[in-house]
C-alpha cells in the first residue's frame, strides 16, 4: 500500500471505542496508509496527547427518546453532524472508511453513503449496536469479534466476517501473561469501571474486600474510581489495613494488569477482550443500563466460554464475597479459566483487517 490510499477511521465516545481505533490507526500507518481519525470531543480527550496522524473533531449525538424535545434536538444534532461530515469528506475524500461503531461513527458513514465512498463497520459486542444496525445495509462488510451476533437479518450474512477483538497492540504483544504458575497465595484484585469509571464499585466493593480481609484472606486492591471518590477510598482501606493503590482513569492500564491476579470489571467488549488476551481471570458485572443490555450478553457469552465469572450488579452484596472466597480457596476454578483463556489469541487481528481492507479497496465496485 502507498500513501495514495487514504483511510479514515471514525470513532469517539468511550475508551472502548477510541483505544482500539488508535491501535488500528498505528498499525495502518506502519502499512504506509495515509490515516485520518475522526472523533467527538469525548473521544478526543483520550487522544489529545497523540500526534501520529490527523485528528478531526466531528461532534455527534446518540438518538435520545426520553421525550419529544430531547428526541428532536438529537435528530438536529445528528443532521448537523452528517452535514459537517459531508463537507469534510468532499475536501478530504478517503479511499475507504472504517467505522468503529457507536453513535460517533454514524454521521461519517452516512455521509460516505451519500458520496459513494466505501466503508466497513466493526462490532465487538454480542448484539449489533443501533448505529451499526442502521449502517449495515450500506456497508461493504461488517467485521465482528464473534460470529454468533444477535440482531442481524439473514440477508446480510454475506457481509459478516469474524475477525476477533481489536485490542491495543501493547496488550496483544505484551510479555506479561498469566499462567497456571501464577495461581495465587494472595488476592491481588484490580477493579475497573471502564473509561468512565464505576461509582457503584467504589460504594459497594470496599466492604466486601474488608470482609475478605477479616476472613484472613490476604488481599491487595488496585482500584479505579472517580476523582471525588479517591480520598475516601484511600482512607477506608487504610483503616481496614488493606494494601491498596487507588487511581483515576489511566492510559497505562497494562501496568495495573501486570499486578493483578483477579479483575472485577464492567462487561464492555474491549476490556474483556484485553483480559482474555492477557490470561487474567475476571468477574464481570454488567452495566444494567447499557444499550440493548449488550454488556449482559457479553458477560453471559464469556462465562459460557469459561473465560470468567458473571455477577449481576443487584447481586453484588449477596454473591460477590462468596464467589471471590471460592475462587481463592478452590484453585481448580482459576486453573480452568486460565486453560480456557490460553486457547484464545487476537495476535493476527490487524493483519486480518488489513487483508480485508485491501480486498475492498481493490474491488471494482
């Protein structure tokens, strides 16, 4: 490929969309593509310190249906975003567009449809997102993490290609890997709430960790939280005599992964994909308000695969203590998870994507 082939990656919103897009962009630059990345303001906040490629702000909005006024305002914002995307694409026409999913990629891909620019969309959840569902009829291909994706009509089966999880290169090629030799004598629990953190985790989990400590289970906690929760958490763990490291959102998440032998996390597809590539056992607690309950579907799928455990948020106080205690006492639970995770790898993900991009670019229509 040469610099004559320009690729636009449309992303935005949460870190779960943005960081995979950033990793893909870095790979495509190495393959000598001219890469442009578009994002809304939320996504740009994660990328503000990176300058390897062109970063373009194109604001958008989810479709809000809670009342007629919110609905109309969101429609207006989306239409404005499509118009701005049209203007941008007219003056910066890419060879192909890669939509990372979510509402931020929607206006760019709709504008591409109007201008007859080829585009691919990517879905890493187990149920197709609303934006991707609307875009699918116009997309050249839908790349998916897993083939058994819900919400797609059979007439689009020929567009679906299973490629795995787009996760950060530093994850895929990390020298740090858990294995059966790392079965623990001490709990080293990493608590993640996604790029937006999880307020409920900071409110409910410390009491459970204190109970584990009082049960004479050695425990260290590494916990992500909201900025306003940090001091209270530090004081709580200090009083409970639990070693801890409390942090807000960080881009250096691999450093925290390397310290942990058990992760408690939301059930976003990106973070679960990272954990299985690093062979780290996890307990996933789905966000109950996630769109179309996609986090629950992710968690159920990963539990059935034997990659981790699932606890519903409403059951945290009833089930989590007993589950963690069982995991610590019964080493076979960890052995089984590590064995199942070790059979999975996304190390060829970027090569596979590049192959499909080249095929679509070289198509005559």
